[in-house]
C-alpha cells in the first residue's frame, strides 16, 4: 500500500498529458520496488523500508508465523493464574470439590449418578449406579437383554417422556422415528459430499447448523416445536454420522463411496451397521452389543460437560440447532466423548510394545511407564481409568464388560479381551501405588467401548460420533427440561484477581 502511495505522489507531479513519460516512470518505480524486495530477501533481511518509520516484511508468511508465536507467548503469560489462589478463594475448579463431587447448580428428573453414601457425616464410596428417570440402568439393560430385543429406542422414550413405554407406545414411537430417518432433498450431496471434513464430529456439527435453514420454524422454542426438532435430530444423527464418514473415507482415504438408505424395519443400531458396511451384513450379536452401547451412553446426569453445555446454551433462549451444535463441540473434546479414541490408540501402543500379553509383571512395568510419561503420548495418563464421579466402579463399564466377553468369544478374540481385563485390574494397583488419589479409581465406560467398536469393525473416526448418536437423546430431554422450567440464564461468577492499572496515552508507553 505504501509503495503505491509512493508511486502515486511522484507520478502526480508529472504532466498528465505526457502519457509516455508517465508509463516509463511507473515501470521504473515498479522495477525498483521489486528489486528492493529481492535484495533484502537474498541478504536475509526481515524487513525493508520505503520511507522512514514504515517497514514491510520480506517474507510475509514467515513474519506472520513468527508474530503469532510471539503473541501466543504474550497471551499465555497474561492468562496464567496461580493454582494456589483457587484454594485461597475456595474456588471449585471444574465445578467439583477435591473428592470429585460436583457443585450443585441445578435440579433434574432425567438422570442420576450415584457413587457414594453419607454415614455420620462421612462420605462412603460405593459401587456406582446410574438411573434413567429413576430406573436403574442395570435393571433396564437386564430387562431387554433377557427378552432378546433392542433397548435404545425404549431408552429414548423413557428419557424424553419420563416413563417406560407400553408395547403399543413403543411401536408407535419406533414407527415415527423410522419416518424421520431422512434428510432434506440434495442435503447429502450439497452439505456432506461436496464439502467433506477430516473430522466427522465437525461435519455433524456443521450439518446440524445447516438444518436450521431447512426448518420452516427454527426459532420457535415452544415445547411442541422443540420436541419435533429434537426427534428429527435423534432420527437423523445416524445418517449424518455415517454419511460424513463415507465422505471422509472417499475423499481423504481414496475408498469407494457408497450410500445406503436406512431401512424402516431396522433399529438405530441395525441401521448404523447397515449403512456403514459395504455389504450391509451384520450378526444379531453385533447389533445387540452396539444397541447396548447406545443405551449406556444415552444419559449421565445434568452435570456432564456436554449436557451442562446444553443447559447453559438453552438458558439463553437460543434455537435447538445452535444448542445441539454447542453440545457436539463439547462432546468432541478428548476429556469427554473423545476419550474412547485415546483408549484405542493406547491399547494399540500397549500391544505393540508387550512381548507377552499374559505377563502381569511386564504389563505392570509398562503401565508405570505410562504414568511417568515415558510411553505412548507422554501425558502421564492411563486412558479409560478413573472418572470424575465414580470411584469404586462405573456401572456402564461393568455391564459392557460382561457383554464384551461374549462377542470376543464369538470372534475368537479371547486373548485380547484377557489383555484388557489384566490391564484394568493392574492399572488400579499401579495408580494407587504411584499417585496420591483422594478417591478410588476404576475403569470407566471408555475403557471397554473402544474394544467393542473395534470388534464391530467401526472405524476410529466414528467412535465419538456414535457417542453423539446416543447422547443426543439425553441432550434433548435436558433441553426440554430447561425450557419447561423457565430458569434464569445460567451465569456463574468468576472472581477477578487482576490488579487495577491506570490508562497510559500511547505516546507515553
């Protein structure tokens, strides 16, 4: 810009009638301009000057990256908070106390997580329990597994409407969900296939926001309209996830592209396997295990990160599509829904580095390396072990482990399942020995869900999206609950510890 001004000021003085002299002078200045740049580049100068006080980078990209690095350091330095101050001001980081108990911020009838009892004022850890609308998930899963039927749709009904459905109610509900398993005309082509993403979760989030434009009444937050929107999204999430994966696989992994339409007679789990696999083939055991995984991921109380996000965003009065997109962004995080991916990657590393999967001492040594940050991703974590709430046990992991063992036997993977079981038990001992912990540690659902999905040949890119397919049922129930109760906008307090400073005019800084 400055070079252009420089040229203009000189040319301005030349007689306007003398076009030849004007062109010559302009060409000359052009050559001088780029000659200066070339000279500075080859002399490794970072900047060149046209006029005093004005400088230009010789390599704009290098200059920009260097500046961002420098500014990032400034941002980090100005954002650091001394951890000791949290104790000083009694701030519950992560809205949890030192024992992992969450700060009470709301009331809900949808999901309940229990991990301890209070006796004589003392907190006594107990085996974890999870309740959907007051019904123990262990009893819920035991019921439909015993009857050899799928339970995810029944769980959706329970979470949304507060009671177990009759056969007639469930049949009607399934028929309605089946009819909603469709996307707007040309949506797959225009929104998914034409603009694939390297991350399926981001693709789903973008698609959800795009569906706002196809809704004739997107901003109406009446219960009836929100329920309609939620049911449509619940039905559509499997399509968005699987089709987004196929687009990714085709464009980034050079795989064949195929799109299977969902079948009306299939359950959610069956349709996922049907749409995902080229031949659409699957066994009943596979579908039953995937269905169970969907049930166990559907809800986990109002305080988990993505559900709390749903409450927070809903409390602002925003539309359903924005609220669900925000929840998806939360779930994507590796500390939340993305944790199962870390478990899969960790076990891949474990299997590659162990000589004998049955040698407990070798496994123990490797787990110590993980804790010390000397193996895998050097984070110092054993992924899949420990939970913010559960201490003695995660009931979801307990249920999934039992069914996992059955499918492992069917697929001839007993040796691998045994490795998981050994790692689970030895990790408890190693963590207790190596770390100061305030509560017990046990395997969480992510520990076994990754193994489940591997046995089902579900690609790692779909692990978190399948979590989303399940959890949107819980998000929907919580969104409606927030709307019905007309709560205040959620606005917790943050204490400022910044020192007051006087403004200094720019020439005096």
